[in-house]
């Protein structure tokens, strides 16, 4: 709730339990709300909330999403592209990683879980309210939108790719991450100019999508910070 207020979202309705509003946390939050909360019984809030442990307050907010035009065009920036991820929790976790690593934006392919899903929003811990996000983003449309910064596509492969820690990662970069299991589609894998492999110790064969994306994006961030020091 506090993240939604800080992001300037328009809250249409706010429901809260009397017990929560009487608490120090609830009273402090109520003073920041743009509209007065409606008091409801805890049982009603439990029925309306999909969270396992509702905190005593619930809001309905408008959170519009746009296509590739939502993403900023920045020279030397990194972008994260998710293809076919079905778990909203993974989408939220990857958005949190992208924001933490300084990525310029997140693009979601058609068929990827929607970023406004409650589980995605919870896993993102506020990142999906702040990070620029493009939905139904076709790779060709994304390339056209970012054409002035000439981004390279990068794909993670479990073996036979360039070692992440020695690969050239300069310039604008779009890191493509596929669903766990099927991975990237052949068409998107073929688009990648960079094929990156994260060196890991056997017998482990691969890392989950969130961990792998985090390693790449933070390696990109580390190098860019080092280049300006």
C-alpha cells in the first residue's frame, strides 16, 4: 500500500479493519491516504484478499500497462525480456531483480503472465509499480522502439556459450529469459547475438531463471560501474 501511494497510483477504494486502523502502523498509513478508508469486518477482508496473511488493509487501484512505448530509450542500458513465463511469482521476482540491477525496463512477450497479477505484485515488492514495463511486447516492435541505441540480444544457454565473466557486455543489451523447462523459443534464441553460459560446478546442470538473470544483470552493472570509476 505504501509503495502504491509513493508511486502516485490512483486509489479508487480502500478497505481496512478497525483493528488495523487503530494500530500505530494503520494510523500512520491512513494519514497518507488520498481517500478515507472504509471500515470492514476482518472476515470480509479475508474473503476479498488473495493473500494468505492479509495485513488488515486492501486497496483497489488503477495500474494501466502499455506496450513497448512504455520503455525508456537509453544508450548503454540493459533491458530484460521475458518470453512465455506462466508463473506470476516468477515475473514479479524478475522485475525486482531487474530494478535492483539498474535495468531500464522489463518487456513481457505475448503469453507471459500479466504483471498486474496479485502474486506478481507481491513478489515484486514494489518494483512493478516503479520499473517501466511493456506488455504484449513483440521482439520486432521492441527492436524498432530501441533502434537508436542499437541493442544486442543476449540469451542464456546451459553450455557452449561465451563465459559470462569474459563475454563482451558493453552497449545496450536485451537479456532474453524463457520459461523454465522449455526455455526460449527457437526464433528468439536465433535472434540472440550473444549466447552466454554461467559457469557452475557439476553435477548442477542449470540455475532457475531468476537466479540466472540476476547474475547476468548484476555482472553488467558491475562492469558499468567499474568503467566510470
